[in-house]
C-alpha cells in the first residue's frame, strides 16, 4: 500500500532526514520518500494514517492530510 501525505513544517535537509528516519522506524513501513519542495511524504507499507499522524506529531511536524 502507498500513501502520499502533506507534512507542514519541513524546510531543510535536516527536517527531511528526521521525517524519513522517524517514519521508517514505524512497524509496517517499508519505504519513506520526502519531497521537500512540495511538502509531501510518500509512505509504502502496511501502516495506518493515524499512526503516521501521531509519529509526525511526536517529531514536531504537522500532518496536513492526504496529498
């Protein structure tokens, strides 16, 4: 399953790395791709939208819904 979501608050390479590593560590996630210019993250695997939202909140970023 692939899900593309908006993430508010990412502005630099450090943000990109932090979001990629944080989401990649979740159970069921196989791949995470961050596109900084568009502020989107593509997540592949078997993971719920709620789990992604909670993880982003813990990382200090705002979940912006499905892209």
